[in-house]
């Protein structure tokens, strides 16, 4: 019994190490004063200040456009990629190549995409960030959907084909409904990753209006303020909500597969 209690110490120490900075950031976002380091009382004024900051609002709109656009592209292509790798082309080499964007350093991927756009003589802007984020997020969607595919009942697909249904009909009416929880979880993950991604957006945005992470970077160059803490707290809330929802949907899908 004594040994099991001692094992809790490194666990809780790790939790504190990971989440204490986040807790401090959220707490300081409610600071009544203008200092980001000295708490002078509780106030919501910095959250109200965000609503009147044109830079933040424009950055938020651009970020939502990029996140939604890249999520749609990444979800469609990532799902098709997962199905192709799991059902039609089983190769460890192709698996590694398909999932490589997920493990490549963001800086390397950003430079490669920037060079590709210049080689193709494509102008940079919101559209280039959407495509870049789609490439980055597609590997994560494929990984999540493929995990769901491993628990899918292949006998239903075989029965569908035996009854005369074509490949497209089988995919739409049999395979796709089984993958829905995984697809939604992958889409939420892609949306979260795009929402706060900075490096790739910084390299591929060009002279267009910046996304929210780039706006935050330009603001902290002159010092951290409670307004930045408030903005970061909102992004944390959105990210945590999306991740928890994705995990919940994955568990629901696994439970239905076992039933």
C-alpha cells in the first residue's frame, strides 16, 4: 500500500508541471491591472477589450476560414487515404510516406511548401495557408480514421458486395457509417491543429492579412499583456473542447463496434 502511494508522487508532479503554467495564464487573464505578472484583482475587462480589437477580430476571421477550409479538405482526403491504405494497398513503406507530414518538423514542412508554391509560381495568401494546413492535418485524420478501420466489421462490406452492391455503394452505405465517429474525431483534431498553428502559416501567408497566431506573435514582441492572456485562454478552451469531443466520439465508436 505504501509503495502504491509513492507512485502517485511522480504522476501528480508531472500533472502540475504540465498544467500549472496554463492555470497561471488563465488566472492572469482575469487580472484587473495592466500587468501580466502582478494580479491586482478580478476583472473581465480584457475579454471585453478583445471584442474591440480590430487586429484580433480580423485574425480570428482569417483563422476560422483557414481552419474550416483545411479541415474539410484534410477530412475528405485523409479518410480516402486511410481507406486506401487499409483496404486496398497494404504497404509499410506507403504507410510511412503517408503519415510523414505528421512527424516532420513544422519548419521543414513549411520551407518545403513555400518552395513548392514558388516553383509552381503560385501567389501566397489565405488559400496557400489552407492548402498547407490540409497537407499537415491530412496525416492526422488518416491515422485516426485508420484506427477506426481496424475495428470495423469487414463482413458487412463482404455481404454488401455479395448482394450485388458496387464498390461506391458499399463505401457510402456500409463503410462510411462505421467510420463516422472516427471521421468526426479526425476532423475535430484537424480543426484544432489548424486553429493554433503558427510556423506553416507564417511561411505561407505572404502579404495577406495574418491569422490569429501570427497576430498574437506580433503582439507579444512588445511584451505580454492580460489581453494576450485572455486571447490565449479562449484558444485553450476551444482546443480542449475539440480534443475532448474527439476522444469522446472515438470511445463511442469503439463501444458500438464491440456491440
